[in-house]
């Protein structure tokens, strides 16, 4: 009896197991129970992470940590303003975390706030931060402040800890360039670009050094690589303009200067070059907006006032030109460019006030030709000659 029961139970168990296996196979085929793994791209992952972190921040959960995580994502996406806002919130809530100050130092470095970046990096070091990332940041900031000895010391520490770090080689290249070793600098910068393709400053410096060495083909190649990776960077369009200007293509260079200014309207170097090249090409209407922007930055510049006066003068707007020349003379009363500009305008304005000496050039009515039938003109006789006798008593030797 027991053996029959065992047989029955075993048979029932096998049936149930077979049904379960068939059910799992069916679910696997139809993907109803276990969803398939979907691989996300980095951009999609960042978007999802930002939504999740924003939700946690709004609910007040671990605010300082989640602000820090969101700031890192913004930093990787080169959204530096948003990153700075978030890391400031983290530091406001916890002001003794070295990673927070390190990240803020990196953000400030990218924003060009060198002094703030140095302060943050030094605070991170004081909080016992000793990572190669920090040492590279300190070396980079110090070389930008021309403190080369301190920069080299931090760089050596970073290279001992991370001998293949791309950012470290960027700083090494900058130090070599400052020491006048351009070829070694280019080698280091090329390594930095290959190891870390997102290092924008390496592309910019590599382009400029090649341009100074008149390696225009290499400068153009680096600039093209950079523009493919960073298509919205004003500095790269400015660099392309500089290359084309060096290649004696000012009309094309002007287009790239305009693109740089369109992306970054207060880009002073691009504005200067745009105005200068446009004036050289006699494209005065294109030079005027750039010059006006520069004048807002430097209202006491006699040079910019003179350039604006000249541009308006050549555009035929003499009253506006006189205003800028007058301003230049107020700033520098003896300025020759402004005085000559005013002289040219007065000369133009005085034309037509006095009749021409030649009747055929005079279109004014009221002037008549002389009637020779009624007026007799005596021909002027040539003057007579007088013979002066030579005093033979005076000895004269003619050679």
C-alpha cells in the first residue's frame, strides 16, 4: 500500500515539474515573466540618473550626497553652471567633505575662475585629499598662475600615482611650452588628446602651438578633430579663423570669427579679430557691431572710437563718424587719427560750397561764358630782353 502511494506521489510530482518547466519555457519565449535586459547608452543612463536624483533631492533624502552626484553628471556633460549650483548646495549642507571641494575646484577651473579653483583645491588638500586628480588640478591651476616650480612638484606627484593620466600630460605639455620646448609640448598634448579625447584645452593649445610654429596643416587637422567632438565651442571656431587668416584666406576667416561671436557674444579676442579683418576687407557694416560691443567693454579706448569713426565715415554716415572722432579727441586731444578723420569729413562737407574755377566743371546756373564779339581782348606781349654787359676786368672762370 505504501509503495503504491509512493509511486502515485512520484508520478504526480513529475507531472507537476514538467508543467512548471513548460510554463517557464513559455514565459521565456513570450517574455512575460522576466523582461529582457535593455542596454542603455551613456546619455540615456545620465538622463535617468538625473530624474532619479532630482526626485530624491525634492523629497529631501541625503540632499548633500545627491546634489554632489547630480553635479558630477552635469560636469561630465559640460553643463558647468548647473554643476556649480548643485555643488554649492552640497557644500552648504556639508562643508567638510574633500570630494565636494575637489569637484567645485574642477568646475571653477573650467569656468576660468582660477583664484576660486585654487582656493577649493587647497581646501580639499587640507581635508586630507591626496588623489592624483587633486594633484593634477593643483598643477594645472598653478601653471596658469605662472607658478611653475610648485606646478611641477604637484605634477610629479600625480604622475607617480597615475603615470598614464591624460590630464597630467596636458599640464606637462603646458609646462614644456612655457619653458620654450614646443616639440616636447606637442608630443605631450597629443598623448593627452589620445588618452582623454574630451580634454578641450589640449586641442586648443595644440592648435595654437602648431600655428605659432607655422605648422598650419597640423593645426587644421587638430581643429577639425576638436570641432567634430565639440561643435558648439566658440574657441574652436576662433581657432579655425586664426588658421585661415594665417593661410591668407581672410574672407573665410571672417565667417568663422562671426560664428565664434554668435556662440559667445562677449568673446573679446574673436570680436577684435572680427573687427580688424572686416576693416581690412572694407566690410565696414560687418565691423561696426563688433566694434560697438568692444566699446561697451572699453568706453575710454581712443583706438576703438577711431575705428568706429572710420567705419561710419567709409559707410557715408558722416555725422555719426564725427561723434566718435570727437570722443577720441576728448580722450586724447592730440590724437592724429581722430584729427585726420575730422579733416577728411570737413573737406567732404565743404565740397560744393565754392564754384569751380573751370566753367565746364560748374553746373550752377547764373554763370555765363565771356562774349568775345563784344569784348576785345588784347594779347599780352612778351617782355623784352635786356643785355647786360660783362665786365671784362673781372676774371671769371667757367668750368
